[in-house]
């Protein structure tokens, strides 16, 4: 086999090659985008092969970043993100990011080097029981026991990652399997094109259940759609809008479901759950709830107390066992979100005509209520406070980011504010929060993955100072990758979410929630990136636009925001957020 493959995309190699080359060839055939990881001896043949094949790979400074970046890349493209880690600490560092992908339904293919099987179990350097550690963190784990089986198992990994509810799949590759050689035929290197993006397969809900749902929807006068992240995994945004408009049904969304319908659409009721504009009131007054691609977890249901009893609930989800997990469903629609919406729309074409007309006044309430909410929120959105108010920062983001811009939101403080106040201006996944595990630290590496997935689009990542501290080293990765990413650091010199909860629960008593005041703009400049510190809210708009105009290197905008714990979250409901004093175990 030649050192450099000159075959065009889709051509199949053949001949004697090592396991690392076989891995790389299969990823080439899949059209894999940028990969993220940190090499070690076990996977060195793979690294040499991706060099020879000219595949794109980025060294990270922490494998957790590799998994986060791959996750964000997958969310932007709906194609599996690729990450890798070497034996032991490299593999275990992937766990947090893989669980994020597992919980969020993100397709990721992870490679982990493992010990040489001739010496495994004899205290090999860095050896640990990584298969046992990693297995519950992924949708499926394949232990590669023979070099000859690499193409088969890579093919299987893509099929599992992109089918049903998507998720991460890990290939655990022993050192001797990766370094070992095998005579491959061209027929070995095949991959099903339909498994290279989600959804790989669509399944339609049963006709009897569709008929039952149609009866409930047709007779309802104040129905409400609750859309989750499954809308994006199914690429069901246009189907959702068409259904909502045809039936005059408002749409509320989770943080992950933002963009299922544009936030600026007259039928958009905004975020529901722990934080809400008008959606929670609509839920309370609804006579039929239509849940689509949403798990109805703690945040979405305000600790399972939001959804009223006695109101019919129709639940459409690709994962059958998710239906009824936290809220009983009167009608269970097991199937793909796009296919299910299309079937519902077709079945309601006749029966829904009268109901649609009867809902005209109800639908007209939504923009009126939203206008009233905006008027009520205006003092915060336009605040000239110093330090900067978070609502003002979100308003400036709304104005600065264009329709096709992408906002990546870290867990905690940054995610909650933008989840409530940031507006998507078109249908699509232009808002990317890490809600699978809500890990702090996703913002910067997620921004790297999103920027590489959409190099022609403006990408902003928003993170807290605590999250930025966790991933500060990945600023070097972003600079080396040459991404024009804008990173907004919400600098409150605290672990803001925790401090706000401590304030709500214990008044002025705080423990282990304060950070040292840092100038992150100066840190960024020292690392060869652009850096701006903003203390005046009137400077926000220009700073964001300057960051978006920067090409070829990242920009850090260090925004000094409120230090008042009472103002650190949009609202604090101790009944829904914190454990009530009376609920504590004895």
C-alpha cells in the first residue's frame, strides 16, 4: 500500500495494513469531519494513518475537551463527531463528555486505546478497568478483539450512533490490535451512507395511536406543543412549523429545543419549565399538551410539578421507554418526530379545520402576551447598571448575532440566562446548550467544535468564569486551530449558580463559591488571542461585533457582570431548584 492515499472519497483500499490504518480508512470513507484527541502509544498507527490520509485532527489539552468539541460538531452538522483518548487517563477523561452526548442524544464515535492483550492485567503503565468505566457512559461499547474486524465494528458503530435515539459509541482498541496487520480486501471497506447522519432510520407511530391523538387535538381549544431537543435530532423543524401554523397551536420549548420554531415566530411561546416568559401560564391553562422529542425532566417540569393533572398529554418520542417516565401519557406515539408530525398533520387536515378556526383568538394571544412580557422585562433588558446586568448582555447578543449565527452556552449561569432571553431568528439548531449533563466547562470546547463545523458562520460561546477556568488551556487549541471564535466570559468572580442557590437557601452565608477576580482579556492576549474587557454595558455591542469580525484567531470578551447573588439567576424558586429544608434526609 502506498504511503499517501490518492484515492478519491468513496474509493475502497485493499492490501496489508495495520489496524490504525484500517480505522483511518473507515473514517475517510465515512466523510468524517475534524477529530479531537490526544495520542498515546496504543493509537500511534491511527495517528500516522490520519496524517498520511490528510484527515483533519486536532490535539487537545484535555480529552474532556475532545468529547465536548465532538459533541458540538455533531449538533451543528447532525453527523457523528469523532474523538479519541489513549489508555487509562485519556480514556477516563472522555467520560463526562460522553455522558453529555448520551443524555442529549448526540451521535459521537469515540476511540480509546487499551492495553496490549498479551500483558493486560499485569499492571501495564496507565492500565485500568476502562471498559467497565466507559460502558455506562455510552450507548454501546465495542471491544475490538481482532484487527480483521475493525471495518465491521466501525461500520456498526456508525449504525448504532445514528439510529433510534442517537448517542455515543466507543471502540475500545487494544494496542496489539491497532499495531497488528491484516490482509484486507476492498469488500471489507464498506459503510452504509444512510448511517452517516441522524436520523439514520425513521419509524412512524402506529395508525391507531395517531387516530387517538387526532381526536384529542381536534376537540381541544387551547392545545400547546412542548418541543424538546428531539426536534433537531429528527431535523423536524419545518414539519413542526407547518403543523403549528396549520393547526394554530403555540409552541413552547426546552433549552435544547430552542430553534425548533424561531423565537421570533408569532406562535412561539418561548422557554418553559424552571424559567419561563409566558409558557408556564399557557401550560396551566391548556386543555391538551403535545410533547415532541422531550424527556420532561426536572428542569422542564420544575421538578415534576409544572404539568397539571387531568390534562390530556400526547407524547411523541423516538425512545419508547421515555414516554410516561415522569408524566403519564394518554396517547403514546412511538416514532420519529418529523414523521409523527407529518402523520398528525395529514390526519388532522379535515377534522382540524373547525378547531383551527376556533383557536384563532387563542393563537392571537401569544404575540400579545409576549409583547407584554417584553415590556415588563424592558428595564432589565435595557439596564445601564454597572457591573453589567445579565439581561442587558443577552439583549446585546440578540442584536449583534445575525440570523445564521450560532451561540454555544455553557452549563449553569450562562446557559440559564441565554436559554430564557436569547432569541433564535430562524428554525434550526443555532443555540447549543449542554443540557445532557449540564457540565460546567462545555462553552469553550463546544465553541471550537461548532466553529469547525460551520467555518463560514459567526460563532459565539458564552461561559462563566468558573467554566472558563476549567478549560483555559483549550484557548491554545482554539488559537492553533485558527478558529475565529468569540468567547464571552461572564465574569462575576464566583461560581454564580451555586452562589445564587446559597443566597436563596441561606441568606448571606456562602461557602466555596467565590473566585479570584481575573482579567481574562489580559490572559487571552498573553496567549496570542484578541482580548477585550467590558465593564460599561454601552460597550457590549461594539465589543461583540469586533469579536465577530476577527478572523483566524479567537477573541475573549471578559464581561464584568453583577456580583449581587440575588441577581445572578433570572429567578430563584427554591421549591423547584434547591432541596427544601423539610426534604432533607434525617
